[in-house]
């Protein structure tokens, strides 16, 4: 992975709560954040006394490198959002400017915590479908804005391997969103759910309160039967 090819775009603690419908009880569980990138969720949850490990391939880079790349990406993403405002629901955020401020605040929180978090083993360089954890090590695994969203880039076999790995390391898995970048339901979703059911797992589609990308109203929840 080259730094110039990554697009760090971290979400806030409040967004994670809405994206995954996280209750107070959920926040007391042992959590894996998969593909968290520069999100503030780990830093904020740790500050609240929670137990979480985040994994992402971008954690191979140091804070200064990520900070510089975030600044570059921000200048690229904001104009793209302005040009495609009709693809999003502007209720959680009143404007592109506010969204940018929320994202930069979240990423600044991540960067402030990053060095200490890596030292403590809370930020681990890894990626699906190979996670360096024991079976059922976590109560809850969260995967945000990777699986299903990038259906054209991540094929069905990779989705199956990734979901099986998440279900190996956690008792419950939540994935959001379930639509692809073009706004249509991921073509992999139905097959993935059927395969997990065949493996004895319980799958369900659960509505979430978070809305930004049009059509992204549900998360996939997978639990041991």
C-alpha cells in the first residue's frame, strides 16, 4: 500500500453510534473496529473506559504521514461532495462545510490518540480476510464503509472470506452500509447472507437512524444461532 493511494476519511463517535445502533450496553462490550482508518471511535470509546481494538492497513503509517495525507484528501473530497450533493441526505449535516468540520474534528481526535493507541495495541495494522485474533475474541465486530459499499472492487469470494473471518473473531458482527457506491443494493448481500445462514449463523437486516448516503438505511447483523 502506498500512502498516495489511500483516502483517509474518519467518522465521529456520534456517527458510529448511529451507524451501528450502539446502545450503552453495546459500548460495554469488547469491540473490534474493522477498517476504522482515522475514525475517532476508538479514541472516544477508550476515553469512556471502553475496550476496543481497531484494525486497518493504513496503520502502517505514522501520525505525521497520515496527517499530511488527510489534509490533501480533504481538499479533494470536499469539492466532490459539493458536486454530488443530490446523492446525500442533508439532515444530520446542514452543509458540506459542516460535514467537513465534523470529519476533520474526528480525524484530529484520532491523530491525537494514534501514537499512544498503537503503543497500547489498540491500533493494529491488519486487513480482511486475515485478522490476527483468536476465535471469538470479541463480543462485537463493526465494519464500516468497506464491505458491500465497494462491491465493484471487492468480489463475492472476498466478501465471503471477509465475513467468515469477522464471524470467527466475534460473537456478533454488524456491517454498514449495504448499498454500493452507485446507490443500489449490493449484488453480494443475498448470497453472503445465505452462506452465513448455511454455516449456522443468524442474519438479519436492521434499520438504523443514521442517514447520509441515499438508500443506506440498514445494517447487516450476524450472530451465532
